[in-house]
C-alpha cells in the first residue's frame, strides 16, 4: 500500500497520541443501531491497528442516545481488553449513575462532556452553562476517589448553530472550570465544524496565556466545512499532541444537526506520517478496518485517504 513521502518539518512534536472516537462518537449518530458484536469487533480491530486510546461507548440514559444503549453489553464483550489495561478504553459518563455503571464494568478511564454555550448545555445536558459544573462536580470527585482518570470535553468551542460566534474567553473560562474540578485533559470540540486555522491558533494561545498548558489540551474537529485537517495542522504547529479522530470519518452529534463527520483518523495519520510525526498507527490495518465497518454500515467511508487507496491510487 502506498505511504506518504516523509518530509519532516522543524518545530513540530515528534510524536502524538491519536484518541480514537469511532466506536462512540462515530456510531452515536447512525440511523440504525449497530449490533454489539460488530461494535466489539470494531474496537478490537482499532486496538490491533495500534490506536493508543479507543473510546468505546457512552454510559448515558438509553433514551438519549439509543445507538449506544448497549454500553454494558459491549463492556462485557470486550472485558478482556478492559482488564488487560494496556490500551485505555474510555467511556462517556454524564453523571454519577453513569460513572457507577462504568466502574461496575472495571473501566478506569471516563469522560464528561460540557458546553461552551448556554443553548447547547440546555439541549445536551438539560442544564444551564453554569449549572453544568454542579452536575459534574460529584461525578469527577467520585471518579478521582476511585483512581479513575477523567477527561473533559467542551462542545461548541468555535461556533454554535443557535448562538453564532462563541467568545474565546468564554471557552477558556469553561475549560479552566473543568480543570479546576479535576479533569486531567480537556478536549476542545469544533462540534459543527466551523473553525478555521487562525481561530484554532488564537484559542490555543488564549489557553496558554491563562496558564493552562498545551500538553493538557486535545482537539476534536468536525469536517462540516472541510477544515478539520487544516485545523489539526494548526494545532500541531501550536504544540498540541493529542488529537481526537474517528476511523473512516464516521460521526456527528445527535444534538447538533449541522455536525457532520469527525476528522478521519486515516487522513490525520497520512498527514502526520508525511510530516515525520510518529503516531504508532498501522495505516494499512486501519484502512482495512474502516472498509470493513463501511461494509457493515452499507455505505462508503467518508475518509479521503480510505477512498483514494480503495480506488487503487496507491499503485
């Protein structure tokens, strides 16, 4: 299989962590429910491709995201991977009840999901912008007491479909409050894909100016306007070393209709390897996995790299 010609660029990180979100963020917006056996195989294939972190599912109320209502069953299907512990398999938890369900399955990495805007907080959490922190506080405290790592997502960091532009200082304030609760890492989400490279650079600079180090930040880009890979490159140049991505470009947000697919993991890996930045991911195995999942979903993969290699342009 063709690989990119490696031409290193000075000043970039030598290695990054790809935080694979396909099994959770990738599948949560599917019109049909993917069988749990297929989800378990998807997770296993992603681990085999060398992804260092694979977000497995979400322990939310089944009515909220019916596509992930089988979270407990999936955890049983991949119990050997969970107990092995070499590859973290984080899950989303909205509250203490979700956390307890995750702990019961032996999971040691969880994520909470906040919002940078009032409207999305109401729609996604049934809480106001300030009220969301009161909901998160006992969940994070309980997780930390149990020795569980807590990641925090912030949605709508670059724009909101109801409120429009989102002030950078508000995103920084929300992020700081989540760090203060005890989150170990903050993932900055462009939920509707409207961000541009200059905006990314400015937001990361604002976090640095607020004393929040870039090594505790991750980025989560959607490709609605075709900006995801350019935005990832801007974040890489700013020193970010953790990138959320979804195998095959699957995904979206069920509470934001304008949110289309995530940054495709294959597209990100191609760029990184071309720049000489290590990811530990086997691109051929990953492409095979995305083609396999595309077959289960009954449609082609949105990833440009997957499509190009499938057309035989690697010959």
